[in-house]
C-alpha cells in the first residue's frame, strides 16, 4: 500500500477551469472522503488520480512514484464505480477474477485470490451465481471484490452506494468500513452524502467549485468549521444561521429576535454596524442557554428517537430545533428556547469566513 500526494493539481476544459490547484497529502492506509455538492469536482479529481482524466498542470504521486503521466493500468489503483459494471453472462467468481485472467495470472493464483476476496466480502456461498441472481448490495460487493484481487496501492470509490436503497446503504457503509480495517489499505471515496463522509472517513476533504474548502477529521469539521459553506454542509440536519449585527456599543445582537445580545469572545471584534451570521446547530438549542429565543413553530417532525421543530427565523430558511424529550410542542405554538453562546459560531455575512 502507499500514500498519495496531489501538488497544485489543475484541470481545465478549454478556457473553463474545473479543478483549481488542489494540494492534498493522504497518508498510507488512510480513508479519505471527497465530499461536496453536485458539480464541485470531486469525481473529476478522483478520475484524475485514476488516470481516466488528464491533468492540466500539477503533479500526482502515489508512494514514491510520480504517476501524473502514467496510464491507468500503470498506477496500481483500483476503482469501484457507481454502476456495478458486471458481466451478466459470468458468475460471481469469474467476474471477480476476470481482470487477473486477462493479465495472464495463473489459474491457481486467480482461484486463491478470488476465494480470499469472497471470504472477506461474505460472497463465498454466491460464487456460482450470475449477477441477475444477486441483490444490489451483493453486486456492489462483487465489484469491490474485483478491485481487491488486483492488490492495488490505492482503492478509489466513486459514489458506490448511490444506486442502493437507504437500508442497503447503511449495511454497505458498515461493510466498507470493516473492509478498510481488514485490509489497512489507502482508500479515497467520493460522495455527496455528508452522512457517509462523517461515518466512513479518517479525513474529509470538502470541495466546492473545484476548490478545497477545508480538510480535517469528521469531528474537527463539525466542531470547528472554517466558513459558512463547511458549517452548513457538515452536520445533519444542517446548521442554522441567524442574522446578527454589531450595535453601537460593540455588542452582537439578533435583530430578528428582539435584539437579544449574544455574548461572544472574539480576538478582533468587528466594527459597529457589521453584518454577521450566528451559526447554531439544531442539537444545541436548549431553554437553559444564555441566549434566550422565543419562536413560532410552523412544523414538527417526529422521527422516533428524536423530534425536530421548524420555526420562523427572519430568513428564507426556517430554524431547525431538536426537541429531544420535549415532544409536547404543538404546531403554531410559541416555543421558548435558546442556545449557549459558547457553542455558537460567528461568520462574516459578506465573505462567509469564520470570525474566531
């Protein structure tokens, strides 16, 4: 296995820049997730690592090898796509071992590697079945098995769970996490689903419009986002943003909520009149907070283990408030709640950058 380094990697189609100078260091054995909205460049970046897209400028190194100009077959990577791409006329064993046979690997070694991969993926009893006899999750495991037998230095996953239903996605997330622990391999995984990113990753790379917004562990991004985009993207339900302003006395107030004061310790306080945004996660609302709020409830979602109230916020997005054990709140009622200012995040509304 090996780590991977991207140095100033750029990708352009004609005059249009798609990837804007990405620098990234991935350690050997690390599970890294590229996450971001559709069109952010995450799949393009993955395909550049695989060699399926040319690199306009910059360098890609796997281990101690510069692979920027190498063909995909020479990079020692294996890619698992969103579509399973299985041969329908072949059984599971033949699908898993097909690439090895095409490379002239002896039959005995192919059989051994197929058996090992099947055992790791719980496919041993399915080796004689055809793809049409398998569930979606089983087909995806076959596709992963085909990658495993190649013994690559880096595994690449391009939204591999998108075609599965919700229950199977949860099951396959567990399978992929278990596989990473078993193999200890370097894995790069692309998804638009931040829940997948949070549950799978050692390190998350948040992308937007071809640029890296922030890199860190799942909890570091959740606890310490650098900007509005990362704060709103990481966490489910998403973070709430309340309009705030610095008054003449230098205090931060919420104009849509009775000009209540939000006491915050800031290294360089913004000037009077500055327009800000206060970020509060749904799970951080509590009546005992030092910033009291009274809001009008418009909708309630009961999800069994938790409930969420949606309330008027003064912006286009309603406030999302986790109710925890308070299940007696009614629609169209007045909810007395609040939040602790030390758990809130402060952002510049113009630049989106975090103010610390």
